[in-house]
């Protein structure tokens, strides 16, 4: 094979590698938008409730002239506005986030940001949320990517609890393995033991699409594992049919970052 032919093969190989990277990014974004679609109905319902709160308290403020009543109305309107702003900011950040940058992040705050987006969806489907957070657990992560993993796991858990149930989310330190951990545990239908070894395989799924056409593609958990692997972490699953499933995300533990204060130089008087 001539030198020119080898050069052409190398060029084509590089082009294929670049195309593969681009396709993976597109696939990840498509999976992210699928998650947004799964939450859209509940978030729309939540915004309708917020608007009704604003309208009703605005009417109360117009009807009553007493300062105390008006102050109460304004407080409720302001609170509803802040709630709407949190949901909007969280959704836009999640849908648009494409950066690959990682930084030290408090895992409890990362989970709370996700719960802002999913808590109404859980309420609609009669899922009771239980939380147990160690507040001083940190990891170096891409927050948008880990949020994508968590939303995928939470939606999977909700779909496994068709008649309602409990969802427990925990954040803790594992000092034996020097890891920072997030656990997502449901009381759903569980995964058969013979299917557990394959759940992270691409295009393998244990479920069929729901009434909104969500789920069943076999891509969600495969992408979750890929994301966790790039963080030098691990994702583990334990499941019992009829009792539920627990996913554990493990990241290399890091200390809480210290704030560096600028030195103050005192001038001689």
C-alpha cells in the first residue's frame, strides 16, 4: 500500500472518529430532550398552579385595602414567582447544558436542583419522596451530565411504580472506598435477576414505552453508565422482583473546597 493510500486511510479514520464523537453528543442531547418530554406534562400542571396562585392573591390584594392583607397577598405572589423562576432556570440549564467542564460540586445541592424539576411529576404519579442527605459530600463532576443521569434514574423509578410507591434518594460518604455516593431506591416492580447483567447494554430494555411513548429505547441506562465511567466513577444496581431497585452512583471523594480570602494589608498610620 502506497504512502498516499495510507495517508488517505488515516484521514478517513480521523473523520470517522470525529463523526462518532458528534453522533454520541447528539445521542446524549436527544436522550436529555426525551427526559424533558417525560416531565413536560407535570411541569405544565405546576405552572398552571403557580399562575392560579398569582391570580387569586392578586384579586385578594385588589379587593382588600388593609395593609396586612395586601402584604400577605404580595408575599404569596412573590413566593410563587420565585418558584416559577427556579423551575424555568433549572429546565433551561438542563436542556441547554453542553459543556464538558467539571468542577467541585456539593452533591446534595446537585440533587436538590434535580428535584425542583421532578417533584411535581412524582406527586402526580403518587410517589412519596424520601431524602437523606449528608450535606458535606463533594465530588468533581459535570453537573449537567450528572443531573441527566439522575433524571433518567428517577423517571425509570417512577415508571416502575405504576400504582404509586416510595422513592428514596440519599447522599453519603463511603469512607471504606473513599467515594462520594448518591443512591436512588424505589419500591417498584424490580428487575429479574437474569436481566440485570444486561441493563447497561445499548438497546437492551426491560420495559415497553409508556402511554406518552417514553422509555423502552434501551439507551438511557447505557448513556448513564458512559457518563459515570467518564467521571472515573461506578454505577451499581441491586434489585429484587416485587420489592424494588436501588442504583448507586459512586464518585472519587474530594474534600470540600476552601474559600481563599484575599490578604488584607494594613497601612501604617
